[in-house]
C-alpha cells in the first residue's frame, strides 16, 4: 500500500514537472514566432492531454497490471476512436496539421501570402491561424477560411509589397533599344 502511494506520488510529480517544462517551452516558442495566446493555449492543452495519457499508462503498468492488459485496453480505445473518426478524417488531419503549423509554419499573422491553387485565387493577409483553419483576408474584403491540412499540402508564397503592387508595363522603366547613338 505504501509502495503504491509512493509510486503514484512519483508519477504525479513527473507529470507536473514535464507539463510545466513543456508549457514553458511552448510559451517561449510561441513568443519567438509571435503566435497568439489563444492558439498557444490550445496547443498546450492538446500536448498536456497527450502527456497525461502517456503518464497514466506508465503509472498503470508500474502498479502491476500486466502490459498485455493495458495494451489491449489502449488498442481497444484507439480502435473505437478510429472507427468513430474514419468518417471525420478531415477533423483529425486538420488538428494534426494545426499542431504542425504551430511548430514549423514559416508565416505569421499579418503576412501577405498566396496559396498556389488552380481553382481559386487564394491570396491576402493572414488574419488568424486556428487549430482547424487559417483565415485569409483578400484585398477585396472577402475573408477566406482555408483548412490547415490543405495549407500543408499546397505551395504557399510569401508576397512582399513589390509583388502586391504590380505596375502596368507602360509605367515600368525600360530601355528603348530602337535609339541609335550618334557621334
């Protein structure tokens, strides 16, 4: 009984320490990338849930419950979740893409981008990046909701001011090759 209590306290301590360490790391990363507080909080919550599940599984195994029983239970839970999410695969892929965008996406809110899409002109300023989608405000005032999983699948160009203010050919300074210099 005392050993079980000690093991339980140890795992609670490990969870609290690891959770604070991950939270601080995510906060520093989000500050460096200038990510919104709301988005940082959401990613922190999902990673905390995952950490809790991992620590709880380790705790249950260390209490003496056989590994096969724990793995059978976990695989059963994942099988049920898998069947439930098959119809909603896009939700799961958008959540995964949202977390990936948090860590590796090179663009920030306020950047002017263009997504290479043959069907639609998807260009504008990034207004918000959430866990499921990116909001892009076009120059004509229309806001586009673009799914995160498509953001990672398609090419994205970061536009500068020079690209957004294209000059007509008549205004661009060009050399006149028809002139002949005379001595």
